[in-house]
C-alpha cells in the first residue's frame, strides 16, 4: 500500500476545501477559534475508544447500530423537553430492535453538535440572500443581514452542544434509561396506534425476564439503569473541527473531542479534498456518506486512505442511494469493499436519497420509499455475502408532519399542519416507532 504523507491537524488547509462559510470579520473569527481550542473538550478519548470497540462488534455482526436525530439541530431546541423527547424515541426504538435481535444495540444520536448543514448552492434563488447553513453559521431568518456567517455562532453552538451532552449524561446517571421503568419513555399518541399492543407486549416480556433473573440474583439492578449513549455529527466546518482536535499525550493519537463519532458527507468526500485529509488523521470512528455517484474504484481508494491499518470499528459506510438505485449500485460497492480486504460497518441512510418536492413546493419524503430502500439494502447485502449492521435516520420525538405515509397515512395536504424542520423532513415519533418494528422484522427475515 502506498505510504501516505505526514499528517497534522492543519494539513487539510493545503487541499481544496468545499462547503466552508466566508466570514467578513476575520479578527473575531480567529479569536473565537482560539477560544474554542482552549475550552475543555466535550468528550473523552476513553469514550471514543470504547465506542470503537463496540463498533468492531457490529462489524462482525454481533451488534446493531441505531443512529438518529435531527437533520440539523436548532438553537431553540436546546431545552429539556426537546432533548428528552429525542432520547425517548431512540430508547424505545432500541428496545424494539434489541428484543428482535437478542443482541446489543449501539445508540448514536445526531445530537450535541449537528448545527451545520451542507447546501447545494451558496445563495437563495433570488441570488441576494445567502443560504441557511445551520444555526452555528447563520440564522434561519430570511434576510440579508441574518444570513451573513457570524463567527459568534460557533461559540454558541459549542456551548449548546455541551449543555445537550451534559443533560443526556445527567438523565442516564439519574436513572432515566432504567429498564425497570420503560413506560416512562412513552410519548404522546403511541397508545392510540396499532403498534401499541406490540410494543406493550415486548416491554412486558422484558420486565418479566428482568424480574425472573433478579429473583435468582442473576442481575445487578444498577446495570439495568445505565446505558451507553454516544453523539455524532457531520464534520463539515473544518476550522471548527480543528479547534476541537487534541493530541493525546500518552498515545500520540489525535482525537476530535467535540463528538464520539463524525461523518463525511456525500458532497465532501472528494479523495483529494480537505475533508478526507482531515479525517484520515483523527482516531475517532469515522462515517462516510456514500451516494449513487460513488464508483467502486473510488471506494477502494477511500478505504485505503481512511483505514490503511484495517482497524476494526474505525470506518462506517453509510449508503444513501434512493429506493430505485439500490439494486443497480450497491452490489458493485459491496464487491469493491470485499476486494479491498478492508473491513467496514455497512449502514443505510434511507432518508436522503428519497427526498421529493410536492406541487406546493414543500420538501418531503415518503415513508414507503424509506422502507423500500431499507428492504432492498438488506436483501442486496444478504445476496452478496455481506450484512447491514446499522441504520441512520433523520427523526424527531415531536409530532411533526414532514414525511408522508406510514400507518398514520399523512398526505401531501397534511404537511402544513406541523412542518417545523429548518432543512430536511424528519420521521415523526409514531412513524419512527413503526419503522423500528418493520426493521425488526427485516432483521429476522430480509425476504419478508
């Protein structure tokens, strides 16, 4: 394998960089980056390594990964009810999946840092107002001044990430995730859906098993009250990510300590680009979004660059192909990965490839399209002697109306009832729970 050039946390600056905002006030910008580089990190290297160890099990097919959260976090949602509801839906989904698989489920939130968003153009259609790129860069408010990149927002995003992560940890330490009390995770409306009886049956089976084992002294109650929960975001704003990158004095490894896991988007995975250069040097688990334009040869080179030592749990490939492209594209990618000899975790993001616009110019996604891409992906992996070990969703614990279909049968005309997203449409609470049950069936029988 060709030896790669020396890396440092600023070597990406010698490469072509895309999707970066331009700041008018460079002095303030540089001061804030300096400030961020001195702040205590949000996560600890030991946590990052622990996640990598768990991901290595998923790579072997011994665990499953549930990754989900908002398309882009909003500053206004940095509050207890919003964070609690996200945790509730991810915990409930993980219970359903754990019960079906009889093996561990790794929970990774798109939380505590997902304040950046890549865009296909720099300006709105009128060419006068900059595109919204996430609350850590500019405001969603649609006027020229609000859309200018403001470096002070980077600091606010970092602070909000810390607040979110601190509250998640406090919830877990305080017993919120205790399996003795799973009904406390219920959100509005599930009791009225057709899946309520299924969910209640799963919960009662779990509680019965817990009480049975405890009666024989086979379980320690405190272990049931704690879970591991990890956070992730797209590593898009490279100056920001660099400011959170620290060298471990004992091992000499570099870690991005702003998240446990980061991923590279489909728009920034250029083999010779700045994002790949930055990511190849950090020791975090890394994800890469793989769109339909990815060529098998390109994928092999990507694997060699990002995981030259073939480290288990290091690399996750997150396919986002669209329901109609899976059969044509995915087999070649799987064969390329197998040919490379470099192990990966295969994940499916069935959201991004299935976005459409209604006649009223509202961006949405169809529940049926999302499910179809998942089904096709499970089947293709099975045919190719591979396995899908993860799913990656944009979802919320709120009762939004952004994606059509599902058991609640949302139509295009229903979208305006509670359409809240600042960017891409998300599955709402009931749709997310329904998806968890359907995935559990696919895991048991992909042909179903």
